[in-house]
C-alpha cells in the first residue's frame, strides 16, 4: 500500500524525501529531518521506516512533547494502518498506556523515555528513537537525547546500533548536527498555502491582552464569514476570560453557528480532543464554524481541523526557575520569531488563509530568533536526580546541546541534599538509600520525598492525593489557597463542581498510581504517628517544601523560610494562621513579595517532634535592628525563620566584640563620642604622616580607623550593649594608645595644638582644614613678618587675620607681603569702624597687642 493510499489520496510533502531519509539511516546512526508544520513528518516517517531491515525485531520510539500530541499521533498512525491503538502502533504517557506484544511503534511523552532509560540504559529492544518537534527544546527531550547517546556508547556495539532521528520544524539544525557527529540534514518543503499577515499597532506595556484579543477576534469573525479561527493566548486565565467575553458578544451579535473551544494543558483529554476534532458533517453543511482559543499547546504537533485564520497575541507563558529563591515562576514574554512563524503556518494548511498579529511589523523584526531552551531556565532538581541515578554527578560527563547552567545545578544539588537524597563521599556525589527510593517514583523529587515521608506517619493515602494535586495545576488555587479543599473533593468529603469532574477523575487516577508505587517500594514504617489529618497535611507539605515554611508577620503577610515575603493571593482564613506550609508560590519576576496560591496550616508543635530534623541550632550574637541593641541568644531556625529563641546570660567576649565591631563598620565612626579635640588630634596625626618619612605613623583616617577597628577599639567594647553605651566610651584613651609615648611627645612638638603669637597669646590651630588655619586678631600679629609654620617648617599655616569683632579681614600665607600692601587698604576701611584699636602706619614696627589703645 502506498502512502498516497494511506492518506486517502493526499500527497504529503515529506514523501519526497523518504528515500533520502531511508538511505541516510541505513548508512549512519543519526539523521536530522527538518520539515515545517504540515509536511507530514509525524504521520508518515514512523510508518515509512517500520519495515527497514535494520529495524527487524526492534521497536521504534517516537517522542512527543505533550500528552495530547502523543495520543493524537498514535490514533492517526493506527488509523492509517486500519487498526486501533495498541496493535502495530501504541502509546505511553502518564495515566494512559495502550501497547501490546505486537506493538512496533510506540508514541510516548518525553518523560516516559527517561524512565525507560533508567530501567534499561541500552534500550535493548529499540532500534530507532525519533525526537519529534525537537525545536521546542524541553528539558526532558534534552536529557533523553543525552542519555540515549551515553547509553548507546556504553552498551550498544557496532552490530546493534541505536539509531536516532531528530525531527524539527524550526531549529538551528547545524547545532544539532554538531552534537550528533555531524549528522546529515534532510530537508522537506511544507504544504503551505499563501497567508496574508495583518499586523496591529505596537503593543503597549500593561495593556490588557484580553481586550485587544477580543477586538481582533470579533473583527476576524466578521471579515472571514466562512472560516474557523485559532487564537493563541499566553495562559489558562486569559483563555477563560476571552471565552467568557466572546460568549457574551456572540449572544448579542448576528453571527450564528460559532462554536467556542478552549484548549490548554489542564483540560481533560476528552475536552482537548473536542477542540482539535473537525466539526460534524451536518455542522459543516450548515456553514457552522469554530473558534479554538489555545495556549502554545496548539503551536506544533497537533493538527486542528478546519482552521484557516489565526489570531496571535504574540505572548507565551513559561516556567522560569530562580536559583536565588529556589522557586519557579510563570513568566509571560514575547514569542520567538520561529514560534510566530509556526503559529502563522496554522492558517495555511487547507487553503489561503489570514494571520492577525497583535503587534506591529517593526516589533516582529525585534523578536528573538528561537525560544530559549528549557534547560537554561528550569528547576534542575529532577534532572540532577536522574543523572545521579545513572551514576553521573557532573553534567559535563554527557553531551548536551546546552549544558545545565552552574547556578541552577548547584541549587538542585543543595535541594537534594536537604531532602536527604544525596551525600558526598570521596569527592563524589552518590544517592542515599532514601534517594534511591525517590528515583523509583515518577514525580518531582520534592513530591517523592513527601510520599516517602508519609510512610513513617501512616499517611500514604493523603500523601498520594497531595502529590497528585501538586503534580498538576490546582484548579481551585485562584479562588481558594487552602489545599485541604481539593483534597476534600478528591476524597469525597465535599461535592465536586461539575466543570471539574474531569480534573477529579484524572487526579484520583494519578493518586492511585502514586499509592501503588509507594506500596511497591515496601518501605518499613516507624509505627503509629498519631497525627490528625490537619497536622499531617501541614507536615507533609513542610517535608516537600521546607524552604517555603511561612510565619505570619502581620495581618496578611508572611515570611518564608527562604527569606522572601509573601501574602495570600486571595482573602482567606489561612491569613490568620501563625504558621503555614506553603506548596505553591507565584509572583512577578524581580518583585519583593510573592503570592501564596496553595498552602495548609502548620502546627508549630511539630517542630519539637516530626519536623525537628529541619531545625538548625545556632548561637547568635547580633545587633538587632528592631530593638537597636546587642542581643545574645540561642536560636532554633528554619532558614530565615526563628522558631525558638533563648537569651544567653554569658557571651564569649570575642563573639560580642566581633558583633559590635561589625555594627560600627556598618553604621560608621559617628557612633563613637568624637569631640572637637579628638577631631583635631586625628587631623594632626594625619598631617604628620603625610609629610614625614617615618612610615610607622598610623593611618588614623576614617577608612584607616575602620580597617583596624579591632586592634585599637576592640578591648574597650565589653560593656557596650545599647547606643548610649557607645557615647560613654573613653575614645580619647583608645586613640591615644595608637601612638607610643615618644610619638605623642613628637606630635606635640611637630604640630602643637596652640601657637604663641607676637602678642603673647596662645592661639589654637585648626588642623581639620587644609592648610591648617591660625585665626588671630590682626593687632596680635604686629611685628611678625614671617608666616608661621609647623611640622619642622614643612607646612605653612593659613593665617586668618581677624577684625576686633572676630570677623576675617584677610587670609594669607605671606604676612610680609600683606603688611606692605593690603594692610593699608584694610586700615583705611577699619580705622573709622574700630577707633579704639591701634592702626599704626607701620605695623612691622608696632607692638603686638590684644588690648585697645586706652589699655
């Protein structure tokens, strides 16, 4: 049977390169197939290769990035063979497996392949692994490719090679080829009708995408009366709001026969199938059409029947891991240029189509060429646990398109260590028995730890429900952050709203799988725990998320153990709880506060029993900002949270000194009781140091004093506990001790505090100014022709000659020049103002005096 027969007369573009593809795979073990959406690569390639001689007795595994794509591809392949899934073609995914002993082609989700590689690193019964839609660069696909290459090199010989085919629509194929030993690249044209691209105006910050989308969707419905429409929005929230708004609009419009279908990952398989399936023949006959409102799940892999108009918001919401906080946030950003092309291509599958873009043509040119690989922005804890199970503790041992970044990798190792999964031995990281048990559970390491901890307290059923809820998005989290509510629904204590029945069915099925996996581990129990369900829920969440244990700080605010502040996303009685065990935290990148979306109340008495291993005991000597005083206490802490504190009566002197010195360094020398005299002393020493050849003079500048604080001040701090105590310090004694006795004498000789002037007065010199200032009444300097100097005559003083009222008349370092020139102008101006004071014609011959003429 030809492929044209299989596809009911439709010729798919990829058929033109199938012979070349067969030849490349016969000659080598790696090939890259680059073909745009609609070329038929997912549909025809596995079938075209299944009877190759090198696949005799071997299976083909084809990876798809999403469950709905895997299931749809398997059904399509099976239907082309006139079969049902589970015969020649089958599929495997979480919660749904349909294969048999006759299955030759398995369509699987990417995480399934990683589990298969852990069970059998050689993939002994597999001849070909196809990585479909590899351009999406998910973390699982990158890991699976690296493990395939490593496993093949270790366990497969030249007569039993594992062949690898990477298929992509838009990708830097040369980069993939370099990873695969310069693999040949086979390119296929796509089946693409002309598409008219209509750009909108430039998008603005903080503009509601729902409003802009509604305006464009209604316009597209009116301008294209015979077309079905695919709308791309960033996330579930925008899809629901737009669907509701569009429903209201259609109810008042003159348009009829328009069916609305949301499409996002949190829907049931049945609901997703409704969105991608064609309209019924009788609906098409009546001219009815549909609007599918989707996330980027509809970007590739899926064929949505009947679409020839696309409305693209240009946005995508993706998880981004922050190593600084250990939390993953959903971040909305612009699509890449490659993704925008993929989305546009959905309009040209059936006939000439249209693509409405909600951004300008100039903004299109500014888009990044490709999306960022998930490995560069993801939580790497699952990857680290998988590699450690393989015996790899350094990612550099494997080949990667993009190696795991160092920061998130270190964060992953820290988390796994905190969860008790790994230990360091002889410079290597190895799994503990607890870590080995965690790898047997197909779930994030945090939840694997939760499930295992539940065995000790006899709460495996509750833990399985919690893990199932946390493995997927909690549909109630936007309205009710108390995780005990969905648990009550799943356990049948509370009736489930009808629209969430699919979620309830799917989540309970997953919980049963987790419970079964825990039973397979056959772990020993510690006996009766006697915890209530409320206590157990908080306990289990605290085990999985110790860094998100939260303590209430004020009416609605909490502090997390990781140091972040957070508040409940909606008003709820949990806001009054003193302690929370938080599972899900959301927020905006670079924001100070986070939103608690899923949590349970935590009983603090558990810190003395089941959670005691999370506590760290530390002795703290600190200057507490809130009370503004020295505090010494023993604390039991979880991260940044103080669970218990006890005041210490005795504190080691060195610990107290170290704390006080750090406080002074942080606040500055102004904490100390500086007097004018001490400031002058500091300036005098600095002046001598600046002109002396003797390098042993200490650096008493502010920076120098702070740098040597411990040496000259430490021993004086023993009685300091509050700010007033600093003001009682004998700072003069502490500073003076910095100079030996001979230097104290020399200091007074070189830079005396006061200088005797011709009148006989001893006038203080101001060394804090540069040059030093001698401020003296003009009459007291009569007869002095030479300007005074200090420091062995190396530093001339700046003489400020004052009026009888003490106001400056002249500033000079050249007294002789002043008496002969400027003095006579000063005399003419001042003589009438101060007639009782002498103003001689020749000041150099006059007697210096501080008295008036009458005295």
